[in-house]
């Protein structure tokens, strides 16, 4: 991730608004259905066992794990004739899907989501890693109130989600809390008293930006960010358990730190 983008994300997450920002209310549109996020998990959990990739266990010669296999059952061009929707809405044990004896059950909200997906055309999707990167549209905002502020696009996305959940933004942190929060988040360590005093004494509009830049340039930031990667790979300097022999893994550890 490039430094300007990371800095922007840090502002949006940690700053929590600013008294110099623009008071806004975000116009929240109905969330767009994302196949990978919203639909595929429901199909995978409730349908693929009997209508998935395993030909030896597939029933009714119906596949719901591919758009070609599912097209006939979904009938997205005429949703009222969709056998898929009829089955997931059915209360008849002989026709209901998933079957009552499968120990799987779709909630009313999940059924509504699947129905909306079919009625909107049953758009499929590939895994996010195979899709080209694209910038999402920034939510529209209109001024209102005095405690909600947007200073950059990240704030607009945050405010749209807050509004969608009927939540209000927290008040802006005081400067002493702010340096402690961002330093702990980016380095895993609290700021020193000297660093706190230096930040409090810096009254320029760029004070917070300089603080974030200093933290991102610190080797301690690399160590903090590398932690999760090393933990996921079960990093250790020795074999542990019985022999506990030394392992020469530190070059990779240092490479990850330097990469960040």
C-alpha cells in the first residue's frame, strides 16, 4: 500500500472528525448486492452439498455453484417462474429447500436477499483477487448538524456506514489522546513523554500529518505490522517442543519488517 493512501486511511480511522471539517449527513442508498460477499456464502452453506461441484453427490442434476448450471433454476429473466425462489420460499416439507432434514435453514432476511438478487438479474461474480482494482464511488453528502465531519473520502464512507447502522460519530479526540491512540495503533507502543509534549507544542495544521509520517517511517512500525504476518506463518527462532533446535528464520523476519 502506498504511503499517501495509508496516511489517508489512518486519518479516517483515528481522527474521528475535526472541528475544522465540514458538517455533513450522508445520503445512504440501498446497499449493492455483492455476489461473493452476500450470495455465495448462502449458496455454499445451504445448497452446494447437494447441488455443488461434487458430481457423485449432486441431486436433481442441478448445479448452483456455476452461473451456467444455475441459470435454469434461477430463471432471472422471469423471477416469478423461478423454481429456485419457489423452493426456498416453500413451507411444504416435500419441496422446501434446503430440506428440513438437512439441518440447514435460511432466515427470512436471507430469503429476501436471495430473492432480490434473482430479481436484479442474478449477477454472478468472480473472486475479488481475479477482478481489476477500481475506485468505488464516494457517497454523496449534504450539510447537517454540527458533530459529523468529513475531511476526506474515507470519512464519507465511514459516515455512510454509521448512518446505515443508526450510529453517531464519536467526538474528536483531544490531542494528547490522539497521539497516544495513533502511536499505539501504528507501533504497538505508547508515545514517550517527550513525543507527547512535542506534538502538543506543534500548533501547525500539518502537525498530525507529520506525526503520522514519522510513525510510518519508524522501524517500529514495520515490526508492529509484521507481527500478524509472522504469527500467521508460525514464525519462531527455534523448533520448540522436544529438540528446540535453532532455526535460521530471522532473515525472512527482517525482510518482512523492512518491506513495511
